[in-house]
């Protein structure tokens, strides 16, 4: 126990002695700055790493055992090179990379060895801060940012900089990461490059000499390391920039029926870099050479009025020349390219309207409408040019109403009768409009609601700028004359003549008394079926302003953003809603004005001219089919409604299309395709003599026209059904056309021809001919009865002397059964032989008359033989009984015929027997019953009669 205590005390004493030896802490600098080159591990410190200890040269206590580094993930370690001198060295754990980290900062601290080699109970120095910078090595070459460069220049200019190329270097230091030089390695090029990569041209370039240059460019960094790969620069040379529209086609083809077609799908406005504040573009479709100013429906005026819902009762004062409307025959007319009837007046032509055509009472409400094309009047002092004039026919020269042009002013004169108005009232209404003398087609409508008068031009209303009053005309018994193209001067001159001739063109001049037209109907009558359009209008940018004229032939677009305007112009399209448009060229003109930002001078955009080529539509072939021969009994013709002529009618239309599936060969047959379109009239013409209104007529119930855009006119020469409507509606109406004859016995047949039209005769159907024959069924029945029963003049008389001569052995008295049979056979033989001889005689007499009707019939009795079998045992009283019945039937029919034909047969002989009359009529009227008629053999008649026993 004592020993342990002694040892402990001794140890404590030794420890105290050592503590007294290691009295001081090591000392190092407060901060160090070091440099290390990347890819090496030795750090060069300033000042060098040295630790001092005042306990030196005491072993351990004065020696440095270690340097400790304190820092997060510092890739360095401190090594003691000499513990006695305290020298140390910083080293990297591994190779450092400047591109990953350029600088490091951490804490270092020195330790002395303390009391022993292990550094136990050693002391630590204060903490010093170490800053280390990684020196870069030029290990990376420059690399260009883009794989290639492209630019465009305009010929004839010297550019300071066409484009700039740029290269980069991944080295971390400014010395090696910066690009100090660029160089064009392609020789003999008119380009140069500066240290910043800007390429410029050294001479003016020419588009004609070379349109593109390809040059190679390389780069060096500031460590004179060259790029491993050069870069290609493409420089396009453009001709001198001219402001204007680009990317448009001179011609645009329009296929009928394709709807709206874009006109400029790729067009854009080139401004040559000039900043613009606004752009205004006008697109004009020029169609003045098409029809009456544009592609309109070319139906007749009546059909158009029916289609547009116009009031009925209008009078066409300039119809197509015909037998009934011959007053326009002397005028110069032009049917145009699309069956559009136009009358041209050269100052020497006029027409008198017949009195039966002129509306007699215009009342206070009426409408005058016309198409007019008129230019400035020749001469210094222009004269009045009269379109329509109603003046005194003789004695005086008063104008009751007229429409004329004077000094490019349209004037309407209306003088009321004194019996209607006895005060000073409006009489002349004047309008001054540019359209009157612009040499273009316009549609004029004058609505009169006296005393108010309104003029519509192309659907736009205009009030007169001047109205003059006048006294009413005093009543007189003088007839008036309505004229077109001039005014009739029948009085106050030595010789009546026309005066105030019109120079221009007119079409569709109508007058409608008692009613005025609404603006909706007027717009429909003059509406263009072609024009400009905007596709996807809802997608148009809100900043774009646009405006159409009423005819949609002019479109104005305006905007302040060039790209939005370019997008809007690409949406402009052409549309033609006609199924069969007028083919040909429509000219397009685009004019553009621009405004620049506060500059006196601004670029000028030249106008461009293009054309829309409307291709020829596939012409429809309208075909009418049905039964071409009708045979009906006479009573059917005398019925209240007559017979239906076209019950089996069918109307269809086909076009020839190219076979898209067929191989492209020199001769491709087309493919027939049925199409649906409208018709505008169908005419039923009577061939041969006109109908006799006292005996026959064509009929059509007005109820069959209800719900359709159709109307009809009827005359002795035929019937016309007109109006724009579908082929199916025309079929339904034509099937209701009926023919009646009150005296069918006086006719053998009637022939009719049906033709239909689309677009006022532009496309017409085939001529469908129909033959109608009368079947006299009652007379055919009498013919058969006469062949069985003897006629009245054939009487059987028994003569005893004849019997005795024939049969000498006969015993007088009651005859035997054999005798009776023999007598009956002889009597029957005599009757048949006499009847046959007479029949053959009559047949030969009327053979010439029957030849025509036999040829026109579809078939005839083929060698028919009439076989009559007489029963010898037949009672002699039966023929007499049949004879009486036949006589009664003949008397009844004779009475009927005499009542129907009393006026026509007064001069005929009265002593003709009923048998003769019946036989003569038999040859014309004998036909089969209706149930035995066939399409291939209709209207069969007796050819030759052979009587056999």
C-alpha cells in the first residue's frame, strides 16, 4: 500500500516536470496565399509554411509534429518537411482542375510534439487562413457557337457588318478562354473579318455575277490555340430591294362549284426594312366586261322576278323578238355570251309599244325598272336621251310620263291628268349620279308613290336633288303612244317622227302598275353572284379594318401591323355561287399606300395586276323521256278535264366528267354523272295547225303551281311554264298538263313538242315529241255486230218457185227437216257473200285515206283474217232479233252524232243509210280496246279483210 502511494506521487512529480519543459505554443503566420497549377499537386505558398516554437531546442516540446487543415472538402494536405525547423508543404490530394474550381480557402494550424514522439500533450498554434488560386493551362481550343451561319445582302451596297460569328473557349482563365483573333481561310473572297467576328464585304456585290458565297472562318484564343474546326458562312446576294408585294401568282384558275378560293395564299409585302406606321390595301375585282357588270343569273326577267318574290303584273317592254312580240325585231340586240338579252341604241333606233301591251292605268303607285349602260353624251350641248316615253299619238305633243337622261342627269317626268289633280304638283324629278355616265352597267328602279319618287341604283336608294312642279294635263280624247329609245312626236309637226333618241344599252325594261318593289326584292334582282370574300373572317386580327362595297367587287383593308396585314391579305378569296358561271377572265388589281413615322418621304408600293380565270363549267345535257304516243278513246277527250299528256314524263340532267381512276391515255372517255340543277322554262308547242279554241284546248290547274316558283301562259300555239325551280317541280307540273277536245270525231291525231331550258336558253333539252290519237271505240263495236247480224237492207225471203226449181222432187206442204236446214244454209251464205263483197268495195275506196293513219300508227293488224262460222241450225229469228238491236244502237248513235255535228253536216245527204254510214266510219276509227294496247303496237287498224268459211 505504501509502495503504490509512493509511485503515484513520483508520477505526478514527473508530469509536473515535463509541463514545465513545454511552455510555449507553436507560431505560424496569420494568413497564406498559395498558387497551384492545374494538373499538379504542389502548392506554392507565400510566405512559405514554417512553424516556430520557443521551446526549441528542447526535444519534442520544441519540435513541430503536424499541420492540421480545417475546411469543408478542401482537397489539400499539409506535410511536415522538418520538425526541428518547422518547415512544411501544402499538397493536393489529387490533380486540381481550374475549370471546376479556380480558388480554395481553408484554415491551417500547427502542432508541436509535446512530451513525446506521439505529440501527446502537445500544444496548438493559432489558426491561419490559407487562400489558394488554381493557375489555368491552355488545354481547350476555341469552338464556334453555331454549326453554320447564313446572311443575305443586297447587291450594290458596302456593309459595315453583314453578320457576326462567335467562338468560345472552355479554359477558365481570361488568357486562354478569350478569343483574340478570327480569320477567313477561304481565299479570293470579297469579305473581311475583324477581331470581334464581324464580317463585312470589301467591294460591292453583284447579283448577276454571283448569287451566293460560302466562306470558311477559324478562330484563335489569346493563348494562340486555334479552333480545331472551321465554320461555314453562307452569304446570299439579293437584287436591289424594291418595295412591293411578293409571292403572288399572275393567274388564278377557278373551278366552278369549288366555293371560295384564296387568291394570294403566299403573298407578303416587302418594305425593304423601312419602318411603317400604317398600310392601306385595296383589292378590286373588275367584272364590267362580264354580262351586265358581273356574273349574275341570266334567267328571263319574268323568271327572275318570280324567283326574287317580286309583285306580279309587270310588263316587259323589251322582250325577245318573236311573232307575238315583234316590236323589238327592228332593234339591235345582243344575246351576249350567256344568253343575256341586251338592246343597243345608237341614236337612230326606237320602238313603238303596241297598245294592247301598254298598261292603261298606272295609278299613284307603280314601278319602272331597267338595266342601263350609258356614257357621256357627244357634243357641247347635250340633248335629251329618252329611255321611255308616253306621249300624244297625234295632234299634240304632250309627254304624259317619260324617263330620260340629260347632261348625265336622270330625269323622270310625270304629268298627272287634270281630272285627278287640279293643282300645281311635282312633275319632274332629277338625280345627278356618277353611275349615269360611267359606261358601266347599273340597275335602275324608280318607285313611284305619288307625290314621292325614289330611285334605286344597284340596290342603293337616292332621293332626287331637284323636284320641279307643273300643272296637270287637261283631258282630251287623243290617244297616247308608248315608245322605247326615243319619244314620239305625233303633233305640231308636218310629219310625225321620233325625237330625243337614246344612245346606250338597255335590258330588262319593265313597268309594273299598282305596286312598288321593296328594297329586298330590288337587291335580289340585281345581285352579283361573284365577288371577293374573306376566308375565316372570325380569325382576322382585331386591329385590321376592312370594308366591302355593296357588290363585293372592292375590298379595302387597313392596319398598322405589317404581319397582321399580310395574314389578312392571304385570306382574300374569290367566290362564284352560280352552278354554271360565265367562263372567262376577271381582272384583279391591288393598290397599296403606306405611311411612315413622321417622314416627308416614304416608300411607294407599285400596283399589281392579276387575273382570275373562271374555267368552262361542264355543260349539262337535259334529257326528257316518256311515252311518245298516246291512244285514248274519244270519250276521254270529251271529259271535263281531258287527258293527261305527260303522265310518264321524266326530266334529268347529266354532265361528262373526266374519269380520274382511268389511266392517262390519249383518249379518255368521260364518265356520265347525273346532276341536279334548276330549269327556267318548259314549252309545250302544238305541231301542225294551232288549236281551235272552239273545239280543243290545253289545260293546267292553277293549284298545281302552288308552293312553287312557277307560272304558266296558255295560247292556241301551246303552253309555256316558266320560273326558276327544280326539275322535280317541273316534272310534277308538266304531268298535270291536259288536252281536251269537245269534238274528237273531227281529228285523227294531235302532235306536241316539249322542250325545257336552263339559264334562258343557254342549255336546252332534247325535243320530246308526243303523238296523240283518238280511239273511236263505239264504232269498233258496231263493226263486229254488223259482221254477225245482217244489215237492215238484207232481208231473207222464201220463194216457193225457187225451191221447186232447185228441188223438183219436193212435195209442197210442210217442208221436211232437211229442206229447212238447206234453206237456212243457202240464206246465210247469200248474206255473208253480199256483205263481204260490199266490205271489200268500201275498203278499196278508202284505202288511200287510211294509208297515212296506218303509217303513223305504231303497229297494224298483221295479215288478220276474219273467220266467221255460221251455225246452220241457228234459228232464223235470231239474226232478225240481232238486226233490230243493231238498228236501235245505230239510231241512238246517229242521233248523238247529229246533235254534236249539226252545224258541220247540214249539207250532207239525208238518204245515206245507216249501214253505209257505219261502214264508212269503220275504216278510220276501228282500234283495239285499251287493255290490249301495247307500247310497240298502238293504234292498230284493219289492213285487209278476208272472209273465210
